[in-house]
C-alpha cells in the first residue's frame, strides 16, 4: 500500500500518532517471545505478558481504525463510487458520514457513563497481574471513535474541495512516479 500524504491539520495530527502505534505489533511479538523464552528456557513464566499483549493489541486495533480512515482504506466500493457523477458521489459521502455520526453518537452516548465510571474507579482486569485495562480501554474506545469521525469529516472536506482526487485501487503497482500522491 502506498501511504497518502497528509492533506490537512487533522491528518498531520493523526498520521504520526498512528505511525507510532504501528510499532505495537512489534512490541507484542517481542513480549511474547520474552514469555516463550522465560517459560520454556528458564522455566519461569510471567504473570503479565498475556494481559499486556491483550492490552496492546486492543489499542493497536483502535489506532488501526483511525489509520485506515486517514488513509481512506476503509470499506468503500470504489468501482461503483468512481463511476457515479460527482454530485452523487458527494451525496454518498455525506450519507456515509451521517451514518458514521449516528453510530459514533450511539456508542458514545451509551458507553460514556460506564467509561467514566471505570476510569474514575481505576477498574482493573481481575487477574494475577491485575492491570487497569478496563479503566483505559473503555474511554479510549470512545475517544478513538470520536477521532475516527473527525478524521472522516476532514477527509470529506478535503475531498469535497478538490476536484481531481484519484482513489486508486490497491493493485500491484510498482511504478515509482505513482509514489507521490
């Protein structure tokens, strides 16, 4: 995949954050490798690797959603979208943003009290290591959904202003001149 360059203030904020979050996968591999060596070589398993890998994977997944929205690699039927007249594409994009808003609003509305409660009570996971996974993940889910909506709004505004936008399909294209999008 060729990474889209930032197109506005929101992109310049979300892209570096998501790039840092991409290292979460390597971190998970490293700590699980540490666990395997500790358990099978030194016969001393850890209490914390399983929960930490779960915690990191959850955060990694949330940031991946934001990155997918920033890169416009979310689910969209480009073949149909590209053949539509410009006014109908705008209508579809606005409808899509409205549906995303309804979803984000419903999840935030329904989960806000629980997220605040878990954060204020610093709710823990309930295992031997007992990390505060619920206290951090529940509010982070709501924050990331809001960030995804803001990113989608930013994408819509940028796409609306620019007449000559090309959303290419992710095909095997090794032509170096297409790397400057």
